[in-house]
């Protein structure tokens, strides 16, 4: 399942939000935001095991030492 985020935010804001979300799994080393061709984040965690766990949680894959997590526009309820 992709991570739902507010794609209208700046890359810095998205990076901070994703860091906060992923820190529940362990220490986040880095987050890179990519918007083209489709929105995704490369999230590098402190260990490979944690990276694999994170990728599994969000239906992503491991790309090098980072989890590739697809991002989608957050649906606003109400």
C-alpha cells in the first residue's frame, strides 16, 4: 500500500513528514523525494533489516540501501 501524503507540500515538508512516519521503525538516515514520473520516496534506514521491514509495510521494494515507497495523494475524509 502506498504511503498517503499531502503532495501539495514542498519536498522538505514531505521529507520531514516521511521521516517522522518511518522513525517508528528505527533511525532514518535519509529521505529523498521524487515526483516524476510518479511520486515516490527513497528512504534509507539505519540497518538493512529495518529497510526491508519498512519496504514491506508500505508495499515498496528495496533499491540499493533504501526502501522505495510509492506516494499517493492523501484522501481527505469529510
